[in-house]
């Protein structure tokens, strides 16, 4: 579904990532680890076409991003849900409208969508907060709203950048459970995290590959959990 082959990425005259190869197959579950500044967020951006590699190939659903124009990349990105680390929302819109925003932007808002939105908000435990404004949400509520927004378009792949970075352990477990449920529905999952405790906790729920960025390269950090 998403493939990186001998990918390098340079920024500001220096090479941040070098000779990376990765395959995110249908229904697979991956963790991506590494120290702060190692390039985890950059690698995620390469995986959904927000950045183009300096060298090597990135293929989104079989197409080389180097040969894709902006519209083609935008269409491919509809098949990828991204949970960003900073959880940006429009503060003047209630949670429900923020979650549904990708549908409106893509022109896919249709009659009857409200019921799907209600079901999605219930799934992430935000039914009672649907009309709250983003500044009124706790850290855990913001992360769950971000996850709901990432999957509102029914993507085939979900990429999560430090989704548990600003929440307590109980909420981390809740978010992990939601991501595991998505994987059981057939979604491909890649979670970038520095939280090794979270990875260890996942071993009872899902079989995953753990990858680590070290010295600009991608390494297998452990066998299948």
C-alpha cells in the first residue's frame, strides 16, 4: 500500500534520513521509534506524500510520488488518515464540525452523514462533547477527536504521530485500544512514538513490527510482538 525504497531526505543542506526501505502492507501494524529529532515525523510525511524524497522511491498505492501531480497526491491522501502530533483544530467550530471537516473539504458530505458522525463520536467516547469547542477539551479528548477526524473518510492506512505524547497512561491505553480496533477492521497502522511502555503494552493486543530510526537509517528494533 505504501512503499519506501532506498529513500533519503535532506533538509537545510544535511541528510536527515538515508537509504530507508519500508513496506506498509494491507492490515499490518507498525511502531516507529527513535530519539527526538531522529526524523520520525519526516518519515511519516514521506509516507503520505507531504514531502518528496531527495532520492529513492516512495510509492503510494502503487504510484511513484515523484511522478504524481498535486491533485493525484491529494486523491491518494484521502486513503490515508493522519493523527498529527499538534492536533490543530478550528477553535470557533464545535468538535463534531471539526471531525467532519475533511468530508466538507473533499465535497463528500452527503445526506445521512450525521448518523455516521454520531457513531464515530460514540466510538471515540465523545458523544457528550460533540458541541464543545476545542479549547474546552482535555488533552485526551483532543487526541480522540483527532483520531476521529483522521478516520472520518474511512482511510485504508492510519498514521499516528506521537498520539499519546500529551496524555496520561490510562488515556494512552484507551487510544491504543482504538488503534488496535482499527487494525482489526483491516486498516494498516503506523504509530510513531518514543513510549516504549506503550509498545510493550500492545503485545497482548496485536502483532506488530517495531522499527527504529538510528543514525538516519531504519532498523528493526525487535521481532514481531
